[in-house]
C-alpha cells in the first residue's frame, strides 16, 4: 500500500493529534507500507492536486480548512479524511469563523471516500453536525504504550498534573479557578503544554494564576516530553483536565495507563474512558462542580489510592499501538464510494 499523509507543518509538533499521526505513520512503515508525509503550510489543496495517482491521500483534519472553495477536488479520486476533532469546534473562535470552518469541513467530508475518526464521540459529532456519511466512517482510537505505574509524590502535597496545549479549548483557566477555591488544602498544579499555539491566551493564564493568588502553586512547565514528562507522570497524585472538547483524550488514557486517578470534564470523548471508580467527570465549564470533585480527591489520600487502583485496572484494558495500526490499515482497504 502506498499512502500520503497531508498534515500542517511541522509534523514533529508535540500534541495528541500529531502523536497519533506519528505513531500510525511509523507503524504502517514498519509493516512494509510506503508512507509519505507532505507538510502543508496552508497549501494542502495544492499538495493534494500534485499527488500521483498511485498513492492514497490521507488528509489530517487540521488541513481541511485549506480546501476552502476547492472541496470538490477531494471527490476526484479516493481520499481519506483523518479527523481527531473538527477545527470548527476549537474554543475561542468567532462565530463567523466557526460557521465558515464548519461549512468547509461539511463540504470536504461529503467528498471523501473514507473518514477515520479517533473516537466514537467524534464520529457522532461528524454525523450530527457535519453531515458526514455514517457509512463511510470508521473509528480507530489511539493506542497506548506500556508504562510503569506511577508512584505519586509521596508527600503531603497533592501533585495535580494537567497535560494539554495552552489554548482556550483545554480549559486551564477553569481548572485554575476550581483549584483556587481550595485554598485550605495542600496542592500544587503542573501545567504541561506549549504556549506557542496561542501566546496571548498562555500569557493570560499566567496572569490569571497571579490574580487568583495561586501563582506560587502553579508551575507552567511548557512543552515537555520524553524522560522529563515521564518523571512528572511518576510524581502525579491526580490528573486533571477541564477541556471543552477532546477528539479522544490521549492524556487521559496516559493517566489511566499509569494508574493515576483523573478529574476531567465531559468534553467530547474526554470522559469516555473514565469509570466511576477511577475518577470524576464534570460538565465542561462547570468550575463549581469541578472544584467540589477536586476537593474530595485532594483531601482524601485513601480515596486517591482507591481511584488509582481502579485507574490501573482500566489502563490494562486499553489497546496497544500495534493493534491500532492494524485497524488503521484495515480502514484504508476499502472500495471507493460511488
């Protein structure tokens, strides 16, 4: 099989969506398939038009807006859309921008012969809000790697870890406001995520921590990966994410894989993996409910231990990457829609 992934540059971006793409590309190549990666700089439509007829195009959903006014070209040959979450659902956009993106994505998806969604929640949203043909959608969730069980901080202070780019959709402001109410409890928060995608919002989060009086308790770690990120996972007592929408929630899966209890909001697929025993799930934007849930978990070390055991058991059931690469390859083996 010869496929070409079109994805916004740079391909080595650190995020859940790019990590999915990187692992799928590496897995397909290891299985003997020919996989090329074309990095778009706003010219995805031109890259698509220049592809030879011998390759199957896969367009990462982040590149879909580049096809504005040229969506019909996606129907000129079999093409695959890989949707982590539609760009129209990104929090912080104006109503006009959101409507324009939704229209482009609706038209683009209508012309794709196959759509691969990374969660059932994303599939449902694509059908309901983007009129994507349900019969053309295949769900291939991310895999997870084996990981050592987290030991926690080992101290009296509850270490809360949150992983996600500093953009409005991740709801870090909601999380900080929820934690700021717990001034009587001993906690510290580490926010792992690049500020580069929205520097203005990231700067606002730093200012908010100061305004809330929690600047000394919040560490803005920036973009962290590899051994440094693993070290943070190992000292985490609780994972928290107040997201408004997640296509899957790879950071949530990573927490469960390591036996870290979670406190998340039900944004898209973010809470789908969380059982009643392994964590708490609150409505998006509801800082009151999130604060109450965090209070229980931070106050009681025993509750966190019980939740951690349940999280570890859930983590053992998550699919690995080799299995998901095979599922992805199977999804590419289709008869093009008429």
